[in-house]
């Protein structure tokens, strides 16, 4: 009789595990090639500073590009970055979307959007992962500074 109750309880416990649909829902940030892969944001083909030609703005743009490249290359796992409203600066009150560096590779940084305000273009991308090429983040820096 005890054996029957033990087997019945075990069957109920196992049956209860299959009820939850959340247990088998795929993680949108999973890197399994059978389910899907993490997107890669490529660098633009044309550098923003080259469009200024030989104007006086070109020197300032080149300097800003140098600063952005240095900032991006120094990012490491665990660093917090601002994706909108101040990339390259410490994430503060003006930052509309914050992300964390969760992995690095040569010429790439993997970011996870952690928080985004409702008026940010990143609002529907919270907790999503993406690989960003160095040039894409440098371009983001230059775009935010008006180059």
C-alpha cells in the first residue's frame, strides 16, 4: 500500500512539471544555432568623418572618433554603457537606455540592454543581446555628437 501511494505521488509530481508552458519557452537571447543566433550590428561602410572632406569640422570629428575608439576598446565584461543619450559618458540621468557588456571578442562587444525609458528607441529591446562591431559603437558616439 505504501508503494502505491509513493508511486502515485511521484506520478502527480511529474505530471505537474509538464503543466507550465514557461518551462519550455525558448530564451530569446539564447545562442543555440538550431533555435536562432544573436544578431550582429555591423559597422557602417562609410566613416562619418570622411563626409566632411577637408572642412574645419573634419579635425574635430577625427578627434571624436579617436576618443570613441579608445572608449570602446577599453570596455570589458561588467561595464555599464549608455546606448542613447550619452554613449561614451558615465550612464547618468540623461541616459535613456542602459546596457551592460556581457562578452567581448576581437572587434566586437556583446551588449545586453538592461533598462530603457519609454521614450527611448530601445524600450522594446530590454534584456536582448546583440554583438556590436567596434565601428558601429564608434558611429553611435559620432552620431550622438552631431557628426
